[in-house]
């Protein structure tokens, strides 16, 4: 295993002098279910450079969410090394992990996970509060404008559609300008048009320089990304660039076109 | 996280389930209100006892029958009710008054008892004091209307009397009715009313000192109560400084006169008490009562605190997902701890404040309606607030630390 690790390091040594943004080596996660041991992640190696847009795909139970949680510092691996921005995460204590989650990571969940009875604006402000940042309202407003919700600041989650709720969640993830945006099936609960709108936002963010790692089990959604990592039984079985990339803006235009009576629209 | 947003967050969380927050607060409200009320009543009682005793004068010594002998006397000691247990005599009083002019200025022998008083068809029970004219100066009991009886009337067994205002009220419905010149019946003996006593003020402990009829000693002993013994002798000293000496002199004299043998004071059949003795004695009664009631109140405060803990634990479980979300976006364990602690403290503090208002209000109400004297002590207020905030913190710590230690992944998956 050490040999493989050295090989990998060599392979990437030329790619960037400072090293990759994300560097996973031999990441292993075992769930103990009574007598049984369940190998959710089996020696995963993964590098992600700054500016990448990676889709993680695979069958249900293949370990995608487990991987995302470890990358998002919400969970700790049982073995292996994970470096984020050159920092070995395993050495950090609770408070340093909280700081990393706050500053370097923006997490988007499948189930939105917004605070109930709290307005969109306040939801987006939450990470800024824990980051002890000033001019929170202004930053939160800007983030909501970037996801196209500049006119829904005072709406509560119960007063927003699923797609809009997910956009609030994205605004919350980007408001601290994190090093990487992690999204675990962000379109899993959404219809196709809403999914495309979410992907459009991600593509825009990526074009603006954001690094994005997202999980999806829909091939159509994965094709919006630049690179695809396929998993099975806790292992990465395929890792390749996406050749025929889809642009969400085009997809949205195409979806709207055949609708009767839409001629009058833009 | 700054304090204002902390506070806003906590208030929002508490406002989500208003009924529950209110009920949780109620425990603290009642606890604090009861503490304040009880302390106010206790202090009021001590104060009115003190006022009452001080109103008798600071130079006063009281000689009473001793504490060692069994008192056989029942209510209204008719006939030979007071037996060997009480050996204070008129002669004792006279000798005390004559023998020590350098320390004792006056003595007022007294017999006391319960009587039926009747005026124009109105019947009521009251207490009678039979005494000499010295009573006015010795017991600090001036008349506000008419006059006190003089020594001729006393020695001649003339049936005249002086009334307290509370008794006037019971007989006529008003404290201020001028009854001088009227005739009343005291245990079926007719008495001419010649004066009304100045009020001593209501007591919250013991009988009302103004509910009294004062008659000449001789008449009281022979006709009204039928006794040959005194119940007490009021002794007025020359100055407060000589009181210990006077006390010793009376002790020595009465031991000889009553043929007592050592050891003293165990074998004494009388006791000499100063106002300070009386004061400490009755105040210690008041204090014991206050302390017992306060203990009950404090227990209710603790119960209120447990209520807070209970609700906070429920709240932590209910909001597990929220805690997970907050941790996922960068909340530290301390942030979460603080959030829940502030919520618990707010419940306790608002509850405490409302309790203070309620406690002070009900004390005032009690003073007004029931006529009890109540004293609000600022220390009790501050203490009640501090204790209730402390209760919030103390009982909030466990649920809050439980919340802060939640694992973010498990918290997010909860439900
Ligand atoms: N807390 C846990 N305890 C026990 N086993 C778990 C736990 N979480 C996940 N697993 C198991 O680990 C494996 C990987 O789970 P994971 O959630 O990563 O899959 P996934 O690829 O995200 O699946 P899906 O596409 O359905 O979301 C699964 O077999 C799952 O049953
Ligand atoms: Mg999953």
C-alpha cells in the first residue's frame, strides 16, 4: 500500500507544485453491525484539484454518502489519510474540525436540511454567525442573489418549493466562499426541470472557479460535471473525464421549448 | 457568536412552543413568588413583634410565674384556678416597688384573664387586665380619651374601667366611638367606662393588644377573676443600664420570699424577663417559621428547575436534526452548549422576574387585604433572581452538554 501511495504522489507531483486540494489515501470505513462488519469504504484513493467538478456515481449502498461525509469532516475514517488543503484532518480536534466545516467546506444535502421556521436569509447567515463574520446580512443577500432567490429573502422553508429550498441550501454552502462544495444527491428530491436549474447554478459556480464534488446516481446529471468517479462496494472502479458534457442552460431551454404557449417568453 | 444574536436565537426557539415555555416558566414563577412572599411575611411578623414589644418601653422588666412549674390554670382561671404553680403575690409586687428605689422606679402588678364583655345587647369575649395606676407609665399605655383610674379608685375597689380601641370596635363597630360615661358588663359585673387607651397597633402574632379592658387590680382579683395571685408584675427601671442589676435584685428577693432552695435558676418558681428576652424569644419563633416556609419554597424552586431540565432534554431530542445542521455548517460544541444554556437561563430569568413581580404584588395585597405586616427585603429579591438564574444554568447544563456532544452525522440522520 505504501508503494501505491508513493506512486500516486509522484503522478501528481508535476500536476501542481502545492499538491491537490483534496488528497485521500487508503480511506477505509467499517460499520459494526452486531456480529457483522460492513466495509462501507475499502481503501479509497482520490485526488481533487482546485477548480474541478467531480461527479461520484454508483449503485445504492456503494459508499458514496459515506465518502462525502468523510470528505466533509462530518465523519472520521477508520483508516487512511485525508488531507484538505495540505492539512491532515485526522490530527484535528473537535473545534478545528468545526472551523474547517465552517470555512473550507460547503455541504449541500439531498434533503435540503434547512432550519425550519427560519427565513431564507437567516438560514444563509447561520454559517457566518458561527464563523464570527461581520456584515452577515449583506453577504447572505449576495449569496441568495447568486442562486436567483434575491426576491425570497424573508420566505421560510415551508413557503418555498423544493427547488427553491435547495437553492437556499446552496446559498448557505457558498456564502462562506469555501474551498470545496460538497453535494450529496442535491437533485435527488427534485423534478427534472428543478434539477437542471440546480445544475445550472453549480455549473455557473464552477465556471466562476468553485471546486465541486457531488454525488448522483443519475447519469444525466453526472454528465453536467467534468469528471466522473464511479464506485461499487466501497471502491472506486472508474475515474475518467466526461467527454460529452451537458450544459444545463441548454437543457433548460430545450425543456421549455416544446411547451405550447411559451412562444411569447424569452 | 455575539450575544444579541444568541439571545434572538434563544427567544425564537422558546417562542416556537409558547405553551410549553410558559408552563416550564410557571414552576420558577411560583417558586420565586412564594420565596419572596414567605420572606416578606416572616420579616413583617418579626418586625411587628419587635414594634409591639418596644412599644411597652425599653426600661420594662416583667416578672412572671416560673417556667419550671406545671401550670394548672385553664382558660378564664375562675375560683382557685391558679394554685401552687403561681405564687406571685400583691405583697411581692409591693416589696419590689419599695425595696430598690435606686434601680426600680415603679411596679405594676397585673392579673389577666378572658372575660365576656357586654354593652347594650352586644356580647363579646375579650381579655381583662387588672392592675394599678402605675400600669400607664410601666407598660407605656396612655389613654387617648378620658382618663385612667387613680389609686383611690384602685384601693377603694371602684368599678371603673378603661377600654382598648379594638374592644370598642367589637362592641360598637367603630374604633373611635366615645364610650366614656357608658356602663358595660364584664363577666356580669357592671363597670363605668372612664377612658379609652391609645392604640398599640395590631400584632400579627398573639392576641390584639388593643382588645382589652383594664380595671382596678382589687376589683379584678376579687370580683372578676376571683384570684389571689398575680400573673405578672411589670417593673419599670430607672435607666436601661441598671436593668441587669434590678433583675438580680428581684431574683434574690423573690427567692427569699418564696423560700426557694438552690440550685438556681432551676428551682425558681418565677422568671424575670427583659423586653430583649421577650423579643428574642418571639422572634426566634417567627424565624423558625419563616425558615421552614422558605425551605418549602426553595424546594418548589428546585422542582421548577427539574421542570426546566426535563423540557430542555425533550427539546434536545426534538431538535437533534437542527443540532446536526448547525454542526455541519461549523457550530462548535461550545456554540451548541451556549445556545441551550441561554435558553434554559432565559426561562429561569424571565420566570424569576415574573415571580418577583408576583411575590411583591401579593405581599402588598396581603398587607392591604388581610392587614398583615409584610416587609420586602431587597436581599430576598436579588437572591431569588440569582437563585432562579442559577437553577436555569444548573439544570440546563446536562441537556446542553448532551446536545453539544452529539455526533453531526448521527444527528443529521435522526428521525
Ligand atoms: N450508520 C451506519 N451504520 C451501519 N451501516 C451503515 C451506516 N451508514 C451506512 N451504512 C452502510 O454502508 C454502506 C454504504 O452506505 P452509503 O450511505 O455510503 O451508500 P450510498 O452510496 O450513499 O447509497 P445511496 O445511493 O442509497 O445513498 C451501505 O451498505 C449502508 O448500509
Ligand atoms: Mg447516499
